């Protein structure tokens, strides 16, 4: 278990490195955001951002997306993995918005998670980004960084990681830290080639210590 001072150090380091971290999925409104996040499963934000302009130009509202043939939606997003299933989900999502929510994206977790293709992570992103509700969405970057730094256990599942992060950090910081963890994992603490030798948190990183063993001079007293 990390000490309070360690948690504060992690938070301040992420703030110093990525003070302007933000949601990189391009969107203009909550509808576009929920669709974009649903499409981002097992796909990079960069690739999603290449697909969504054409998708939203063709179907800018839930009405138009719900009315579109699924084959046409597939054609718009076929560069994404699992595009057939995603096309069915976002069409069904748009239909449900019309039937149950008058075409508006719900602002509560239960309503969001009931939408086709929307899980807890997607709901957390929409709540925090679109509606300014504090949430700590856990994607692969957040999970990887929190485990490498010892905030969470290696064996923790996604729900346990989220619960631990919410306990360790103040509620008002959850949404911003979610983006900072993502930026740290996406641009610095990468899955395959993390920038360990230049990492300001190397001394407290379990993965980093293994990767740099024998590459750095011993610290004083070792």
C-alpha cells in the first residue's frame, strides 16, 4: 500500500507533466461523444477520430443514425475492429435514445449503462466529459499505470482498480486525473516501450525497476 506522500507525489507529477490533458476523442456534443467512446473499444482514439467525421456528417442526430441501414453504418466504420458489432450497437443506441430519452443522452449512470454498447468505462467518460460529473474511467492505460506504480494490485480487475483510485484521490480530481493517467500511459509509460530511464516516478515503479535493472548506477546507500 502506498503512503499518502506517494499518492500526492504521483498526482503532482502527472499535473506537472500533463497539465492540459483532455479527452482526445473529437466530438461536438454528448451524442457524438457516447458514440465515439462506444466505437473506441479495442481501437485507438486516433483511428476513431478518422472514422467519426464521415459518420457524424452522414448521421448527425440520433434520428438519422437510427434510421440508417446497418450496412451503411458498417461501411462508414469498417476501418475499426469489430465494426459489424459496433455498427449494430450504435444504431440500437440511437434507437433507444429516441424511444426512452426523447433523443437526448441520459445524464445518469444507470441510463447510460443501459444503452447498447455502453459499459461502465464509457458511462464514466460521458459523465465526466459531457456532464462534468466526477468519475474515474479505467481504460487500458489507466489500469496499466496504476498497477505499475503500485497504486493497485496486479490481480485487481477493472472495477477494483476504479474503486481504489477513487479512494486514493480526491473526488474533485477524478476526471482530470483520468485524462492525466491516460496521457502518461499513452505518451510516456507505454505498454511495450515505456520511457523508464527518463521517468520521474521510476523509483516507485515495479515494472520500471525490472526494465532498468543494471542500466542505472545504484542509489546512494545501496
